[in-house]
C-alpha cells in the first residue's frame, strides 16, 4: 500500500508577504491562498510545510521559520555578515516528511567564504543538523524534492561557468549522503511524478535529456532539430517539466526576423523519446508555466495568484 502523498503546494512571495496555495485534485482556475505569513523582511525564497502549519523563507542574510499567524518559530542568521546585495540568492525547501529544512547558501558570491554551503536544519528547533561544503560559486539554486524517497536535488547556477547538480539522501544512521553528478553543463528542470527519472537542459540550451533516478544515466537526448527547428535560430529554454509520468513539456524559444522573442511548448513521450505535438499556453514569459505531473499546469508570475489549467 502506497503512503498517502502530501498535498501539492505552491508559494508566491511579494513585498515581504508569503502566500501559499493548495493545489486540490479537483480544482481548476485561480487558486485561493491557504494562509499568509507577513514580515518586514525582503523575502527572496519561500516554502511551506506539507501540513500548511509553517513556512520558511530566506532573505539575503538569514532563514526564518514562521507559523501560519506569522509568529517566528526560529531564525538562523548567515554568518559572517555580508553587505553584498547583488549576485546571490539563497534557496530553501522542506523535506518530504516536514521534519527538516534544507537551505542553500551562496556564500562565495556573498563574500562569506570561497565556497557555497548546503545546510540542513531541524524544522522544530532551527538547530543545524548537517552542513555540506559545496565546491561551487553559485548565484542561486533550486531545490527539487523526490516525490517518493524524499531525497533532495539541488541545481546550482554558476552563471557562465554552468550549473552543478548535487543530491542529498538519507544514509547510515540518518546522516545524509551527498552525491555530485559529473556534469557542469546541465540544468535540472523537473523530477518525474513517479520518481523514476528527471529532466535536464543543456546549459548552452542545445538539447534536453532524460535521466534515470538516482544514477543519472541518460535514457535519451533530443537536440533542437528534433523539434523541427534550425539550431541556429532556436534553443531549448530552461523551463518545462513533467505533465504526467509519461509526457514531458519541453520549451523551445528563439527570435523572429523582426527580433521578437517567441517560445512554444512541445510534448515528448518519455517512454519512446518521440516528440508528440504542442500545447498552447498563454504566459508572459516561458518560465511561468509549471507542469504539476497530473496532466495539469500552473501559470502566474511571482506576484500573481497562480491559475491551474487542464488540456
């Protein structure tokens, strides 16, 4: 018997306010906020625990855990203090079981040290449980939590130097084991909802690849011309994801002869590697679309209420 999956939740933060939305299985259209947590801090990243009881957010200088009412449960300042305001954005995520908080610290670009850190906190007390020194100099990162085994993927953007991918998973006596994948040129886009694979895009935007979880072995790779475009005129966007466990959305973009930007959402059968058509989605930019893995997707910017859609 499969364990009951926690509800899908998405967050938005704007003007110091964190808003969480529960994506109910039978709800389409604009989503209603589940709760709001307010702070005078300048929020750059946020995440909500699966039970909707608490949220964490990161500023440039600390990570804070708050209740639904906005009361601070704990806060952890990034030491040493940094006055650098640009070029670095921390990231945070809850573990699948809600017991720990994972925080990426871009310490190198913030001037706190020569390398970045990945820190695991106890979700109730804010005590640091584990700390991983990363061999990266990143501007920012994204967390992806595996839907079944709870391992956590971290993709770190290093600007023109590419992207690094690290995975943390429970090891001996509960201490995480960390694996760094042997690429510096692939950006993790999404994990499949059945947990069997993940999708990456070449940092140079020349192709999309689908990998076995957790080994990273490649099932297949699709270059730009597999979608019917000239590689000189089009590229693969760092966006898209799994519409279902069987179908992925791959975003292609480029410029017209009038220098107007365009992008289109293509469907790929991840079992066969076949390109199987397009879906039409109206968004302000190619990064607004977020496939949910159940045949639906979200649109809406960082300061907007998300809207859920179905084909």
